[in-house]
């Protein structure tokens, strides 16, 4: 299987109220209107270097005791490089909670199949982007634009396979189009390196910029040999999605994720005894579509 990494970030939820004008009525184009018991099925296709996969996420809308709605998803029908994969009981039993009605939290990835980490966190990325765009209340007309500084890192570390996995991005958001003929809104969210990324760079060699911005992505993976494979670099990604004007559901979306890194094999967890750096350029592309 190709090298796996996933992007996931949790925005600073305490910072949003300072700029928030959260819509209070149903006229906001991105507003999510939940109906308890409603079901949703997303089909995801992904390319990660030379790894190609497809997978399905089946969700149902539930109402929490707080009165907030959320969608509970289970994952199935993983096809890896054309071959259907049977999920382990832990992975089949895993449930992911996503919401556009309450704050989002990171899922516990410790017991899921490593091949599910990407799909799980990528679906979270779509929801985080739409959640931010909705809660700021600034994107309501064609061409509306907002630059939002994220001040928390995202993590995809599972504690077993990936020991450290962090990225740090800002949000450059544009409501590209509101089409009443197709009853959709098109949202573009570009994720760019902050001026001062907040990722933890364990070793001094990680601080030298790999590209034209400060490094905003880092990953440390424990190898079967007992050594450590460490990488650092620049990550950007563009997320575009179509949202229903009727109920605010995500109808389809794409995620384009290039990454420029250097990678070193190290003997120690402190990453001080390492081999020569090797440039690595990775390009991930993700598509999701809601089955009707």
C-alpha cells in the first residue's frame, strides 16, 4: 500500500465567536436543516500517490440530549487497488460523529484499520470547512470572501503506526456561486500555511523550510525495524463542495492536496541520528458524492 497520511485539523473554536455572525434563520445559503432519522450515504474515491481506493460512509441523523443534531457514520465497502477488503471488527464497529449543528471533535483512530484514517479524516475536513463557513456568517452572497486564521494544529496520529502527525493551516474561503436553477451553493476553501505554523518540530533540522513558506506539516512513523521515519514540509489543499440550498447537505466535493517534504530515517525518537534527507512530493486527490 502507498504511503498513507491524512489531513485533519481542528480550528480554534474559541476564536470563532469573535468574528461570528451565526445565521439565526433559514435564509443563509449554507445553513444545515436537520431531520431526525434521515439517512445519508457518501461514496468516496481517493488517490494517494499510487494507491487508489473507494469506500462508503452510511450515516443517520440523530438528536443529542443537548438538543443538537449530529450525523453518525459507519464505514464499509473498502476497495483498495481494485480489491475489496474485509474490515476488522473494530473498524466495522467504528462510528464517526459529524455535525454542522455543534462543535466538531477529533475521532479516536487508535483501533481502526490504518487504511481508514484517510477517509475518516478527509470526511471530517469537508464538515470542518462547511462548519467554519457557516458559523462565521460572512459567506452569504456570490463572491463573498473571508480569510480565517486557524490557531490549532490538526492531528492524525494513532499512537501505534503514526507517532506524530500534525499540520497547521489558515482558511481562505470564497462562496463562489449560488445557483437557484440547480438549487446549490459552491464553496471553495483554500488551506494555506500560516505565517507562524504551530506544528511541533522535534529536531532542529526540521525547522529549515522545505519550500517557500515555513514548514506546516510533520509526521513521524515508527518502522517495523524499530527505527523512525520522519518527514517535514509544506502542505496546502483546496476543498471545493456543492451544498444543497434546500437543507444544507454536502452534495459533492473534491479535495486536492499537494505536499512537498523531505524525509529521513532516524535511529532515535529524538530524531538526532538520521540518514540523508530525501525529497518527497506527494499528491492526494479525494472525491465525495452523496447518493440520491
